[in-house]
C-alpha cells in the first residue's frame, strides 16, 4: 500500500525545509536520482529529481514565481505518491507507474526560483541587502514577490519572442527590476533560466510542463507553433482536470519556459495554471489542488 506517513504536507516550505524534506524522500526511495542543475542568484541549489527510464523524459517544473510556491507542494505531493506506487508496482489514476516509467522517465524541478519563493514565504529576512528595495517594490507585502533576487521575472526571461515581450513591458511602465514582469536586459540572463535551458539542451526531454497558479487553465501552443499531438494531449489534460484550454495574449505571450521549449525543440510544452484566487493561494488548499490535478499529471506521463 502507498505509505500514509506523508513527507510533503500543506505547509510553507522555505529552501532549507524543502531541501530537508527532499533528502528524506530520497532516503525513503533510494531509486530517486537527485542532482543540482544550477544555483540561484543567492547560491541556492535548484534541485532536479528523476525516476524511471533514462532514455527520454517528461519534465515538470514548478515555482517559477515566488508567490506561486504552492505549486512546489502540489508537485511534491504527487511525486511522493508516484515514488510509492513505483516501489510497490501499484497504479495511480489507473496507470501502472512502474510500467509507464520504464518507457519514459520523469524529471521534476520542484522549485525553479528558490530565492523568490523564500522572499514570499519568509519576508524581509530572506531579502538580505535588498530588503529596503523589495519592501518598496511590494509595498511591504513580501508575499506577492514573483521575481528572482535580481528583480527579474524568470518566466519572462526565456528566449521566445523576448523582444516583443519587452515592448509590452515598456508600455506598462516596467523598465527596470521589479517584483514581477520585468524580463531582464537580455534573454537567459538569469542563472535560474540558464539552468533549466541547459537541462533541456543536454537531456532527451520529450515534453515539458510548467506549473503556475492561478486560473485553472492550460496553455499548449506558442504563436503559430503547435507541435505534433499537442492539441490532442491538451484536450486529454483538460478532460482529466476540468481545466479549460486557452491562448496567452499580450505580455503573457512569450518569454516563458514552455514557449522557449516549443520554439527550440518543436516538442509539446504546456503551462498549467492550478487553482483559482489571488496569489499566494492559501497553503491549506495544497492538498485539494493536488487531488484536483492528480489525474491530469499522471495521464501526462503516458500521452
């Protein structure tokens, strides 16, 4: 049976507590492969956990934005159940996990933006020498902070229609480091962005998913690019979750991870906005959001 003594809970994880829980998971499930794919602006490891076949992978990343740190909880709750099912030869959502992952492995990045998440979770004490500037940016509400430590929005920093996104930023008056939506001075300028891009360049990644909050919506294309089977996969994910399919517009159209992956590799990429409400979503809802997305995430492994 899947273990009931859960490691990952609906609590606010900072980098230290997340690292501790990840290590506990790896001690329990020794087949999980853990590595750091890079470091944040403040030198925090960006961890990748993998399981199953190494021939090709599905890649799911979470917490690009600080105020969306609940996506880490949802992803880790799911991954913990995946590990238990893999160990015991059991099924989740009707899918035999060991068999599925023998065909195509899984890599997860629980927290792309550890500095931004720490600022949202811990507030002023995570801001270091930038405490005054960040307090000013956020009007002293550190919980809404989205960017990395340098004030760059990671999901605007990928090289996909980046110049057009910058024009949209300028029209909105976003011309310098900010708590949100500033895409940097050049694409892939940030260590967090580069770490994720290098992982995709150096590994056989067949498809990617980026978890964000909120909206209960799935984005599956980039501009006119619609890789083979993307629409069909998106429809399956929509049916499994009840989330609607949509197309990003204006400042949201470009600069993101799935946009870059689609442009770079012409393989399926998806952005899933989990939950509804105002970020940061209440951490107490993490388990509800997990069960809301569980079937979708699991089906995605085999489509």
